[in-house]
C-alpha cells in the first residue's frame, strides 16, 4: 500500500490523526468531514494513496466501486436512504486534499449545497 508522509488522509488511515470513523472495508475507511457542509457529511477514503479518483481507478478499477459500496452502507446505517456523492478533482474544482476521497452528503442542505 502506498502512503505519503505529509498527507492528512494517510495520517488518518494510519491512526496518527483522530477521526470519527463510521465504517471500514478491507481497502477504504469512512469518517466524518471535519468541516461538514451538510447534516450528514462523510468522506470515503481508499486506504491506498493516489492523488485523485482517476489515479485510483487506473491503479485498481474496482477500488472506486468498493468505495461506493462503503458510502452506501454508512449513509443507510445513519438513516439516509438518499444521498449525494461528490468527487473533486484538481484545485480548480475545489480539491484541497490530494488523496482520493468521495464526499457523501445527506440531509436537507446536503441536497442543494455545492462543494
Ligand atoms: P476536497 O476539498 O479536497 O474535496 O475535500 C477535502 C475535505 O477534507 C474537506 O471537506 C475538509 O473539511 C476535509 N478535511 C481536511 N482535513 C481533515 C481532517 O484532518 N479530518 C477530517 N475529518 N476532514 C478533513
Ligand atoms: Zn494519502
């Protein structure tokens, strides 16, 4: 598994930075966003470090499918049958953490806010 020393999500994966974890799979972790933009705002993060979703897909095409499955699981466990998934790619699109992550948003405002 690849990790990057100064990557905040690699540090969360390694347990070096605390996070409120809602679920795990063999190759991904789901935790609450530090700065939630909706009543339910979780990040699903593949354990393996890649800069963005396209890079993760190139390295392991099924990894994003498994991330979607974990997103669905944690959203439904929290009572959210309906939710949005957002994946920012590139600084110009609002990406600030360059380790692949899927935003999972639910609750009234989660359906309308941009990210
Ligand atoms: P991006 O803008 O890259 O799509 O999303 C990065 C997200 O990571 C932001 O919503 C931000 O609030 C969240 N974030 C950044 N640092 C941390 C952290 O240390 N812990 C958690 N739980 N979320 C973080
Ligand atoms: Zn990383």
